[in-house]
C-alpha cells in the first residue's frame, strides 16, 4: 500500500530487513523516505515504523536526561553535523541483527547504522557534560511501545499555536497522553533505563 507517496509494502520492507540482519548485511539498504515521517514528532514516527511486521521484535529507545535537554551530534536539523542539537528527548529504533542497527529518522548517519557507531558519533563524552545534560536511554520492546503509547500532541502546542506542524495522520491512542512517562528517566515502570556504557555493553 502507498500512503502519501511513501512505500509501505510489507513484503518489500520485510525482505530488506532480512538482508540487513543477515551475514551479508549491506548498510543503508532501508530508506527513511519509505516510511511515514513528520519533523519534531520522533515518537510518532517510530511508533508507525513499529507497525511493520519486520520490526515487531525490535527495541525502542527513548533518549532523555535528568535536566531539560541533552546534546546530540549528526542531526539533520543542523547544517553542520558537528554542531550539537539540544533535544528535550529523542526516540529511535534498535533493530536486532548481527550489528544491532539503529534507525533514526533525524540523523545524518545512514538509516540503519551499527549501534556502537551511532552512539560514538551521536553523543558527546559524558565527562564533557554536566550531570543534568548526560543522556540516559530507556529501552523497551517495540510491541510494548505500540500497545501502550498514547499522545494528544499537547506538548507541541503553546496555547492554541503549534510549535511545529503536526502530522496529517490521526493521533496515537485515545487515552490520556502518556509521553511524559517515557521521557521521565526517574520513572522505573516502563522498560529499563540504561547509561551509555550499559546500553553499549548490553548489545556488545
């Protein structure tokens, strides 16, 4: 099926993922243009990515810090990838494979890059950051995220005005928005919260 000019054929995507996760894996086989995407709505982009059968056994990673924001490098928002973007949170998908690849719609790195490469090129050394700026990583199964996430998009509005244009697809979930529960790294009720080193060690 084609949605808004985007290829969403499950067979094509599943076959591509099989190529990525096999021994003859070719980097960047998947194309971010083949999936639903709206800037500044990473949590919804990844939620829709999880709808594909090929990603049902993946993990979701919420990145946030104890403070208001954390820096990330190699983000498409900046013309110079060496200049960090300060995100209040970010959401990516971890595709389990021989190299455990990360899918991030907003990175300048390939859409499907080895976890260790992604981490080393996206995040500053923790020793250079204040504790409140140090990123933490909430890891949870994609199936759990799909089943439990709900957003009314109110975090992207000031009064009646949008901070950034919303997606043209329906909001996710009908219950109260629970995005804040995923972002709050002091909340131990969803998945598990890991440090940079713990995440890297977990999948090494």
